């Protein structure tokens, strides 16, 4: 039990420090620099998969016959990724992501009612 508590405390401390540093990230280049510095193996894996993930997402959007321009787009998942970049590049009205399920549901309700904040995110663990 003590080991679990210590692991949780270590994880929460790491999340706090990461979120504090990430608050100052203003663009994708700064984010990539942060990830390359803090998680080099993950960064290299992410970069290697980026092209195929973008192609896969575009294929899904094309198959659905959906134009992204002017749409509200909420990605529920563990991190900001290529799908959101594509939505932003193609003119989606609101592009945001959420990590936590409760925050995600609340954000989705807010955005569907038209109260969402453009470009908002919730980097909390």
C-alpha cells in the first residue's frame, strides 16, 4: 500500500511540474522542443507515426464527406495531436482537446451550446 501511495505522489509531482512548464509553451515548435528534451524516445516515436496518423485522419474525414471549415472540433484523449492540427489547418471554428472524461463531457456540452472558448484546452491530469 505504501508503495502505491509513493508512486502516486511521484506521478502527481511529475504532472504538476510538467503542467507548470507547459503553461509557457506558445507554439508547436516550443512543444516539440519540450517533448524532445523530456521524453526523447516518445518524441521520436510520435514523429515517426505523424505522417501515417495524419493520412489516416484525412481518409476518415474524406470518407465521411465532411468539410472541417467552420466546424467545432473536440478531441477527447490523452494529448493534443495530428487530428487537431489538421482541423485547425482546414479552418475548424473551435479546436480543443480534453484529457479528463468529466471535463471532456462538460466541454462538449458547452461547445454544442455555443458557449465554448475558442482554442481552449485542459492540460490537467
